[in-house]
C-alpha cells in the first residue's frame, strides 16, 4: 500500500503539492498537465542568464523538480514514474525558459531520455535557440559498457552548471564546466531491497543476507548479487570501487546519496565508514548524507566521486535556493570537547548535625521495618517490590550517614538526591532524586526545610505529572506537608498522610505512575503503596 | 537487514558520520561516548545568548542532532534508539553550553525523558545555572489523556526558541515564546507500516488495507486501526482532526512530516491533499513536506498545526543554519504559465519542387515495396516489424507529399521530422526525427543537402549512441554518405551501403539498439534490418 490516489494522477498531484508548499520560491508549472509536467522559475531572465533544464522519469525525487531555483535549475521536466518525459514536454520546457543567453539541457544517460531530450533540443535549435545538451553517464557498475547509466552524480553537474549560469557566464562556459564535471564523475550504488512500484508493489528479489551491487535507479537488478557483510563492508566496497575508477586528483567531492528508505541513522553510519576509508583523506567536500536522487523507497545508497577543480569547489559551495538543496560541507575529523568539570562526581564533605542524623536515622529504620508490609501491598497492584526499593535506599542512606554533609542542609539534600539515583533506580529513583535536588536548591535559595520539601514535591509533580487523586504518593505527601505548614505538628501531618493514603483505596483510575497500567477492578479497595509508605513514615516519626 | 555494524555502536557511529560531513558548521561532540552522546555548537557564546538544549531517544533523525546550529539548537542530547538519554548525558549537555544567559531545555513528553531531563535540569539549577524546562505534548491521538505524547510539532518550538535565543533575547522571553508555541500546538500521525528496530526487525502488525491512526514515534501501535482508503482520505482525515483540535486562529503554520520511508512522491501528493482541504485557506506557512522527526523507516506521515502569531511567523521564517533545516514557505495556489507558442503544432505551408517530389516519392515506394522482406529479416533477430514500421512512415509521407513544403528544403526536412515522430513511434521514430530535425537546421544554416544529411547522422549517433560496427543502420548509412561526399555517385553510395549492410551479418556483438538484447549465436549470419533497409533504398534509387 502507498499514499497515492490513482497511479495516473500521482506525479501531477505530487508536483502540485510541491508548488503549493513553495510560496516565496518563485516557482510555477507549465499549463500542460497531464502530458507536459514542467516546473519552472518565474524569476529567470532568459536573455541575461543561461537556462538550465534537467529532468527524466519521476520516482527519483527530490530530483529534479525540487532543485528548480536560483543557482540550480531553471526548469525540470518530469516524466511518469521511471518513464522519460515526452519530446513535447522537454521542448515546451526549453522554449519556455530559453532566451538570448541560451540553454543547457542536462540528462541522465538512458535511451528514452537521450532520444526525447535530444529531439526536443534539435527542435528548439531548428527554431533558432542556442541549446547545448549534456548527457551524464556516471555509473561505473559495468565499467566497460559503451553507455553507462546516469545516476546520482548528476547533482554535482546540475549544481555546477546552475552556479555558472546564475553568475551570468555565457552558454559555452556553463556547458564546458558542466561537461568537465560530468566527464570525471563516477558513481556506484548498493541496495538491500528493490523499490515499490506505485500500484504494482515490490519485487522481493534480494534474498536476506545478500545485497545488490551496481544497481540503477529504476528498480533494474544490480550487476552483482553479493553477500552482505554489514555496513562497514558495504561502505568500503563502494569506496574501493569509486576510488579505483576515479581520475587521480588532489582532492575530491563526495556525494553520499540515500536511494530512498535508508534511515538517516544508517546514512550517518555509512558516511562515517566512507569517510574513514583509507583513501578518504582526499575527500574535501561532502554532499549529504541526504536523499537527492532516489529510486522510490529503495533501501540502498550510492556514492558519487568527482575530482575537485578550484572552480568546482566555488560552484559547489555557492548558495542555491532550491527547495531541498542541503548545502555542502567540508570533511573534517569529529571534534571532541572535554566533559564539563561539573560532570565529575564530587564527594560531599562530611559535616555534623546530631539532631538531623537522629531524625534521618529514625526515618530510615521506619522505612526498612516496613519493607515486607509495603511489598505485600504492592504485590496486589504492582510487581511487589515497593518495600524493597525503598528499603534499599534507606539502608544506603543509613549506612552512609556518618560521611554525609549533615551540617549543610542544602548539601545534605543534594547528597540524598545523588544516593537516590544510585540506589533506587527506575522512575521512582529519579523522582526522589528530583525531589531532593529541588529541595537542595530551595534551601540554598534561603527557603526553610519545609518550604524546600514543598518545592521538591512541586518539581516532582512537574516532571512526574501526578496530581492529587491520581493514586500516587502525592496523595499522602501533599496533605502532610500542607498540615505541617499550617500547624507545625508532625502528629497532625501523620494524620493527614494517613487520611490521604487511605483515600487512595477508592481511587480506581490511576492517571500517573505505574498503577495506570492496572485495571480498575484490581485497584479497588487497595491502597497505593507509595502513599502508604509516606503515611507509615510520618506515623512512625510522630510516635 | 539494515546498514549497521553492531546495534551497540549504531548511534555513536551515525553521530560521527554527521560530524565528519559537517565541516564549516562548527559542531563538536562531548568526549563522553558511549554513555554521553551530545552534539553541540562550538561557536556559541553562553554569556550572551540563551542555550537551547533538546534531545531524546535516537531513531528520530534528523531530530535532534542535525538541528544544532545558529538559529536553532545549541546542543542535542541523544539516547540509544527509542531510549531516553541518561541524566548524566543531559546534565553534561546543559553544563557544557549554559552560561550567564541561561538555558532552555526542550523535550518531548515521555516519562523517561521527563524524568532524566528533569533531574539533569534540577542538578544544573542546584549549581546555580538558570535553566527553564519545556515539555512539548502536541499529540492529539488521545485528546483526553493527561500526558499527551510529544511528536513532530516540537520542531516549531525548537525553531522559535532558537530564533529568539539567536537574537539575544533573555531566557524569560525565549522560554515564554517557546511555551506559547507549544501550548497551542497539535499533531497527529498515520502510518501504513510499523518501523524496523535495529537488530530486531519489523513487526508486521498492520494488515494490508488498514492504516494506524494516532501513532507515536517509537513503534507503539496507533490508537485506531482504520480502513485505508487512499491518500486523499488519509490526508483529509488528519487535517479534519488537527483543525478540530487546534485553537481558533486567523492563520496557522503547518508541518507535513515524513515518518521515515514515505517517498517524496507520496509526500508531495499528501501535501497537495492537505493544502486542498476546505480549512486549508487558513494555513499560511508550510514546513515541508520533509522528514524532520521520524520513527526509523515507518511508512507514515504526521501533520502539526500551530496558530501563527506575528512573532512566530518572523521566527519561523528567519534563517537558521543547521544541517538539514529546509526553510519554511508560504502556502500558495500553484501558478500556471501558458505553454510557449512554439509548442502549438504549426502547419507547414505547402510549396512545390517537382524533382524533390519525384525523388521522395520513389524512395517511399522502394521502402513500401520492401516491407515483407525487411520484416522477414527482422523476425530472425527482433520482433519482425522493421519493414512495417518503415513502410507506415513512408506511406504517410508519400500520401502527404502534395501538402508538404517541398520548395524549402529546411522546412521539408522539419516536416519529415514531425511525420516520423507521429507515424513511426518508438525509438526508431525519434531517431529519424532527430536525423531530419538536425538536417533541417543544417540547411537553414547554409549547408548543402548532403552536409545536412551528414549532420543529421552525427546527431542521431550522438543521441542514439551507435558507432560503426555496432550493428545498426549506421553501418550502411555512414559509408554511403561518405561515398556520396567523395564521388557524388548514387550508384557508388549504394555499393558502399550494400557492403556495409552485408558486413553486419558478421557483427555478433550489438552494442547499441535493440539487437543488443539478442544473443550472439542468434545474430551470426543475419544482417541488421535497419542497415539492410538503407542498402535497399539506395540500390533502388540508383537503378
């Protein structure tokens, strides 16, 4: 299945979509649908600047329609999927954009394109137009065939031609530069799948474990069916071949082209491998990884290599404003920046506060003592480990109390926060770490311990997303802290926590936390273990 | 199969590829692989400009690493595929880029991201950093859930925040603008497939004829499995929903996002449908169609809609130089340009030349008389229709001779060229049309009829790609025209054509034309029908 309406309207509908979303790019189409599918600039001066016309069958998007614009193409002629546009369509395109400055027609080397573009060019010449034709044949899949195919390397040629045309160079100069670029250009593709033909489907001809090497961009089989041995092998195989066939040069431009459905993650990895190839030091400019000339949804990629003359470098780097031109970058070794000093775990300096030590010690004992009871409760609505998770953290804090910064409440809260991530794990560990980290900040900002705990609760709710009534520990902790604020009594706070925890037994729709995965009937009558832990802690502290 | 080496190194290898191909973009990574995967700007002034940090699990490329750069992100924190980055990684990113101007952290609403980014932000705050956190929750798949997911709409938020940060706005302003954008943002996705998890594979859970509506970007199933009824239905369904849930506004910005392997052809078509929706008149800016937030290779798309405040419009349109930012365009009705006048078929004015009429008439009769013989020859090496194809064209010319511009050789050749495309069809029709169109130009340029025919032959060879010895009509026509040039004798030319045609029987490796598809043993001893036709024509004319 595909996102099409009818096969017949696919290309015109798609081109209209491109146009509708192109406001400001000065694009239009010739009024010749469905036979004549030509996208062209409306801001081109045909008497001052050479027109660049390119095209071919559709199914290779973004090539070529999305490259119409200043600095690249003046017009793109689009055929049906994988079919050459008609002579009439190419002729209309040439006639629409060609003035005194003349026109360079760029096409990829396929018989249909050669003939249709060729005749159209001849017809335009017969009417007095200055037209040059350049046939790009960069595929080295079969190096000794007389008519190599034209594949993704054509993008270098279109960019170079577009640059010189935009600069106002005469036709002879534009054509000569483009020809020079195309003559030394080599490309090769490799794929793990064929492509899905609209309305027809995908031919699953490549067996698992195999890859096709040297394929075209029309779903035709590759020259070789090879064993697929991972991305590095594939990338180096293509790199070996293109370097072998490239003309010797001091520097090259490389295109890493996505043939369709290769993920950007894979494309990044393939680029990394190609640019780590022994000969990659000579690659100066990199275009991509990106999809410029695709073969519908083929899961493959191609490499194109071009010796880099100084004038080509300027041309490739110059700005262009077509819809999807990605810009070209230089090849560099990845830069590494040292980790910030703050990321190094720093030990807190131990300091004393006997009252706090006694309080925390007591709290830890209460939580440790309740391990089995809380586990039993959790077993009814969860995975039965709430008690153990809390107990483990409490044991860690209890054990490490003597080395903690008890004399500095902000630092102490920060130390507890660190301990939570290290010992509790999972979401609850991070939530408690957030609670204590926020409390630490609040104390540092001059808040009291109670205000700090309230700030911690608020942050925990912000990130955790739990509101009162959502059947979490918030239902016990929130009323307890409010009561402490109001009356200053731990006993009253414990009563509030108990009431809150008991109320969770009636909350059958958990809207946050892991109870949200448990069915209503299983929750009914059972208290939330987190809320119960808070209630038991405060009851213990107040006794 | 996928282009990976090991699942463990996939993300770091891919990020290194991005960095290697990014020279000039001032990017680096923190030296914390594999645990800390942070891409960051090297040209950011943390005391003057607010840092924008975004991130989340990988598998959504180009989001977010490829959006690091002036005008968008200061740093991107990348987790493993579909897994939140660690607290340490987010903390390192914040600390590395945050100075006096502070930092806005943008994340998509998933529990893991909320907790890990949240704790990292709290830790940075505890160290005195000014940090704001914005959680984007734009997915309307389940409009009444308390924690909607964050999906592709986050790109609007990142662009808007990046714009204000780049302009030097204070943290409060940057955060407020981003928050305002995120609060009124709605998104919805639809897919025809799930995605291929690296090293695991693809879950084929969507039956043919169905689509998943309201899916996340981590391979989780959509909210509804609906009947798939073509692209228009799918696009309008999503458009209906996002307009229904969007806050009323005078104008909107739309993102048409490719979830992975949807072809650009399909994306263009979907965009066309969305922008033709009854409510689309209110869409002012369009971002895409493009892949910004993907779900690996999912064959789906999503729409995001945001009410367009004037300050958002400026922010979205402002330039940004991250690696793959496509730029935003206005929504327009496709402009149509009239076809060039030259494309209207113009009738040639009849004119007389009795000698030429007699010669052409004789030539046509010879070709018509040889129909059966040429067909019989072609039946041995092709599909047996060479004689009929040529005869049909000859009959047409013969019948129309009285109305042809016989008095003007250039026009006459042009008229024959037109007749060839109209009556012969296929490659041979175009090749003959090229032959006569070029001859027409040559005569117009002052060449003799013989020079013109030679120019036509050269062009035909340029576009057709046939050299002498390739077993085509060139093998008869080339020596014949050379002999005519030399001796001026039609009889001698006929002898040369005959020798050339006979020689094709020994040419067993056809390098051009359709005989290149026929095996050597089937060609041996059989003359090329095209060459034979030329020989018979000249023999007939000389008798």
